[in-house]
């Protein structure tokens, strides 16, 4: 059985999301990035993630609504 270690990073500040993604990928964790809450919900429906790093304060669909 293989373990999914893919991480979804959700942040409306692209610089933060990309820097965190790059760091985690350097540590061996594959990542995907979503820039909005709505995008995060869609990505969770389409793919499996073991963890989600979620910005709680975003415009539109906020982090608490995604959670």
C-alpha cells in the first residue's frame, strides 16, 4: 500500500504559497497550490491530499468556509 503524502497549499498571496510549496517539495513532499477558497474546494474534489495548509483570511470563500 502506498501512502499519499501530497499537500494542498491554499493562500491568496501567491508569493507565500509558492515559497511554501517550493520548501516542502525540497523536503520530499509533492504539493499543489490553490489561490482561492473556491479553487481549493475544487482541487479537493478532484484529487487526494494527505494534508492541507489553509489561509483562513481570504477574499471570497474564506478558509473557514473551505474547512
